[in-house]
């Protein structure tokens, strides 16, 4: 064991329950993983067992609802502990027996659902503590819950805990006075305008949550652990208005002072641990931190406050995968360190950390593309780990016959293809025309907030080294060389290149890649042509250096609008651009560059913007000329990644993985 991090592997306690180490898996929503009986399906069971096998001490499941009838949730989306108790107990025991074999413990997280934060169309009956607008669609009104409905939910939490105990769970976590979910809406005065015993004073607003834990303790016994997902602070300036890290603002939700008072009331009622973060659905990037947070471990200050105020264990997540940060936080900010998306990217993180193999840990990019970004289209997975959530049915199996595989292109798709084919037992030769692997991740990872992209490149370099892949850098392949190469299978992964502006009047524009790679030094006043992800991220990077930046986008929305990216990433990037004074011109186009002036047409208006440098970020096009030249070869041949279709990192990885596991 690496003694530097030994503290993480010492036992921890929640009440009388002993955990084998101080590392927990954070709860992440199991949307799409319920079977027809609302129990854990086999894929979800395998998913949690894989994390137990990887060395985690405590698993806290993603949310399982306790009631689907009040809101009218028809088909299984997430599991429901009370809908079919027999099925839930059978499937739960089947899973938990396997998890316990690895010495891990597991808590079932139970929820009262989302209230005003429900995605439109997810339920038939829209409820909330008081009459109010839906978080995402202000035209949709939620009615006030009746006292009978509140009491029904309370009873269902208690019933759910009893069922969880029968199903072999070691404890439960209540979801949540956290993130602006229904219980949190009751707790926050901005949302709760009731005049009965569930509204008014803080004690009344917390009554729903305190009645739940008291009921569970009475039904399951005082030693059955009950944790609470708890946001100390709401980090919001108003409805649908988040507050950025370091920003000065008036808290509209729960401030720290009230958060401390709430924590004391809740722990006095019987909660055995607080699983701490910050934020609400109105400041969603706090609860699900994108890569744009400059500081890792962003919840540490909140945990440190609560460590001084309550005497129950503090569980803390928030990009804690840097073990130096995690060890420093123990005893000061938390008692148990929690990992969320890092365990989606690499289920074996705890074991690799224990054995001193940090260079073999596949990093989380903070992109949300494979997890929260796709929950409306498919179950939670991971952009860089295609097998996540389908471990038993989509893992890597040995090839029935060894082949020699030539891969042309060392971007993310080429590297993933090389990794998987080599792991399956093939002999792999990867040729890359440049001096390093990584492709478009190299310029893309230059901004500090995109540093995880470069970590992914380093991970691929290490994996290919361990797997014995023959990597030939600075070797460009033409069609004749590919055809002469003694390979059974050829994979073309030549990526994409920036689209060049063809207009003579825009010839002075330079590419974002050239700026990011340092080939062009931009001046103090920058105009960005293109408000997609590359343009906006590059613009933010320059604005944070003190440049004056304007982004000009032809479409009605930058970044493709709020549905084109995971919403927490979209909203934080937009807030950061506004915070750093980036001028955004939508429905506009740069028509010419004249000296230090960019001429912009927006509707019927013509504007002139001062511009020391005009940067083009209008997208990428497939570099598929090699594939077109060799696709008629009488050999097994594939085209993967951007050279097949320009997309994001996730689809480059996933498409390469799919092809490679079948070679």
C-alpha cells in the first residue's frame, strides 16, 4: 500500500456500522435500471457489484422512489422500494450478498422525488410544498401537497426502510434536504409558503424530514443507520439563477447560518451521517460540478463548517479523486471521502490507489455526456467507459483468434481502439503522423478547466505501454503503405480538422487551434467567429487572461441552446461567460475584417467591433481521405471516430470500443 494515502484505508463508522475504509461511492441516479416490478434489474446489480469489487468501502445507491402513485409515475424509470416489496427484497438480497463478499457495505437511497424540479412530462400530477412554477417550464404550475399526501410519503419512507433492511441493505440514505428536491423544497422558505405544521419556522419546514428518520428508527431499531443527503447552502441568486464560485451575491435559498441550524435539528432527530454538498436545481452546476470549477474538492469548506457544528460523520464528494486533497480533507472537512463520476470512469479506483497505480486510473472528464447528459435517451453510463452500467453484457472478452491490427491515427478513437484490441489479445500497431498521441484533445485540453482531457491522453499512453501496443509516432501513412502493410484488420481513425473560412474578406482570421497551441498570440481584443463549444471555451479561456472577448454566432443560441449540452455544463459556461464580460452576439455574422475591425451583420444592423485578433471556431470536418482511398481493400477495414462522423469525445470512444470488441 502507498503509505501516503493509508488514512483513506483505515476503518470508518456510521453509528455502530463499521466500514472497511473511508471511501464511499456517491449516489447517482439509476434512471433506466428498474425492472418491470420496479426492482433493481440485473444490469444495476452488476454495476454496483463491480464497484464493490473495485475496493470501495460503502456504496450509496442512486435514488429509489418510495411512491409512484401520488405523482402518477406509470412505467418503471427508477426503482421503487414499495411498489413490489417481494421483488425488491429478492433482487436486493441477490445483489447485496455479492457486494458483501467483497467486504463492502451498501445503503439504499430513498427519495420523495423532485417536486417543482420534475422534468416536464415525467409525471401526471405536479406537486410541490406550495403552488409554484416548474423549474424548467414556468408555464407549468405545481399544486400544493395535502397533509395526507405528506404523511403518506412519510409512511412510505418508513415502509421502504423496513423493506431495505429485509433486502440486505446495511442502512438507508434519505434523499434529500439537498439539491432542491421535494424534501429540500419543504426546508427552504423560498419554495415553502405553507401555513400549517409543515411551513413557517425552520423546525416546521424540516418536519417532513425529521418525521421520516424518527419513524425509521422506531421501525428498524436505533442501530439501523440512516444517512441524509444534505446541501448546506443553496448557492442561488434567485429562481433559475445560480451563483458562481467566488461571486458576491445575496443568497436566495438556504444560507450557511440556516444550514448549520438545519443540520443540528436533523441530527438531533436521529440522522447518523450527513452526506454534504451545496446547490439546488436553480444552481444545478453546484450539485453536479462540471469541469469549469477551477478548484477540486469544492465542497470542502462546507464540510469543514459542519464538522465543527455536529457530531455525526460527514461524507463529502465533489471531485475528490486527487488523493492528496482527499487525505488532507479527512478529519478536517469530512470523515468519509465520496467518489461519484470517478467510479463511473474507473470502478477500480480505490484498489489502484491502494496499490500505488494512480497512473492507471482512467480519469473523469467532468463532461456529463455519458451520465447525466444522456438520461433522457438511455441509462446512466460514462463517456470514457462504455462498459459502465453494462459490465456483464458489454465487457471486453478475449478474441477467439489473434489478428494483426493496424490503426492509423492516434486521437482518442484510435487510442481506444488500440487499447481494446490489444486487451483482447491482438497484435496492434498504431501509426500517428504527429509527435504525440491525443489528436484534438491536445489543443482542447489547453485551458486549465479542460486539464482532464490531457489526463485522459496520459492514461491512454500508459495503457498502450502496459498492453504492448507498438506506437509509431511521426509516421504518416498513405494508401499504398496501408495496402502493403501485413495486417489482417485496418482501422482508420484519422480524426477531424478545423473548418476553414473560405471568404476572402475573412482571410485574416486565425483558427482556435492555432491560438490554443500557441502558434498565434492573440491581442487584447478578440472577436470569436462561432459560438459553439470550442468558440465559447476558447473565449472563456482568453477572457480569464484579461482579454476583451466578443463571440459572434449565426444561430439564435450559442452552444446549440440549453438542450445540446448537459444542462449543468451549459448553464455554468454561460454564467461564466457573462461573469467575465464576454459580449455575445446571436443571430449575427462577421462579414469582413478590416485592419483592427471586425464588421458584424446582425439582422438589419451593422456593427463594428474592435479586434486585434479574429479567431475562427466554426466547427470541424472529417479527415477521411485515407479511408476513402483504401475502403475497397480486400481486408477487414473500419473507419472510427471523427474521421467517420464528427462528434464529441464520448462517441469517439464508444464507437471505437464497439468496433474493437468485435475484431
